[in-house]
């Protein structure tokens, strides 16, 4: 799918502040995206049950279901990328967002270029990994449609991941990270390289924590003993590799 033509892509903005929803609607609408909005988590879930979206932009502090709770419920309905947009910027807030199933985190107030950059990167990666593409040329070195390691099977054509013949539900970001590491077994990826390959933007101070949280979430889903991983190893002082 050609992500250079965004006018077919649909974005759901979830925020209890109508001014924020209107600003994002105007900004992204001017880029050609179809933007819908919801004032709270319950309304967002109702919309997601009726229609599909290519990206969800989600606030954290909302009445009723907060952003973390809403994210957990969204993950039961779709693997579409979730961008948290919040004034809460502590590392613990970001870690909780990623643990809930979020793919990226942008602090309020945000700049127009940064928002559009994140949106384009998330949508592009989502549609690439629904097919057989990859943002990193190194990951295409394995010509087989199925990558196997330690009883794990990754079908790069169907995007299905099996562990002992049982399906493993991964977010778009988790799948991208697993595919990149598994396709380049025993190659060490620094946190900086992982971030730039997966998020497709320059590494910044603090992104190491983002990578670490996603690695931890991934291990919980694919490792028999996440505290003593056999699949994704930490190479202290260097990064991560898939054995």
C-alpha cells in the first residue's frame, strides 16, 4: 500500500478537550487524512466497533475510562497503532502507556511538524507490516516467508506469530521489533538503532526507555520465562539480539 497518499487513511482522535480535537482535525485534515473524534474512551470504543481506523490518537486524562484503560480495551478490537498525546511526560507515564499497548508517545504542547511526522511514520509502519515489507533493508535478508526460532514461527506474509502452534497477539510495534530481530539472528541491535529502524525517526535522549519497555512487553508474550529470556537477549552495554 502506498502510504504517500494518505487521503484514504482514517484517524480517530480521542480527547475530552474539544479544542484539542478541533486543532488535530484541522491539522491532519489539511494533510489529507480522514479524521473522526471521540470525547471519551467509551465513545471511542463504540466507534471502533463500527468502523476501522489506521491510527488512534489517545489522551490519558479523561473522565470515565482513562487513556490507559481505553488503550487496553482498544487492543481487544484492533492492532492499529496508538499514539498517546498527553501533558503527562514522566518516564513512568510513558512506560505505563507502552505497557497498555501504545506504540508512541507525544507530549503536549506539541508542534505541527512533530505530530505529522509521528502520524506518517506510525501509519506507514502499520501498513508495511501488514504486508511483507520492512523499514530496514537488513531484515529482508531471509527469503523465507516464515522465520523460525526457539519454537516461535513468524509468518511475514500473513503477519501471524505462533508459539507452539498457538497464536501470539502482538501490537504493530512489537511485531516490527520481533521481525527485525528474528530476521537478523545473533546480530546485536543497539537501542539507538532499534529505535531508528522501528520508529523511523532520529534517536533522542530518553528513547532508550521506550525501547526497553517494548522489549519487556514483547518478552512477556513470547518467552517462557521473561526474566530469563531464551529468545531476545540483552547484551549489556551493546543492545539486544535474537538467539
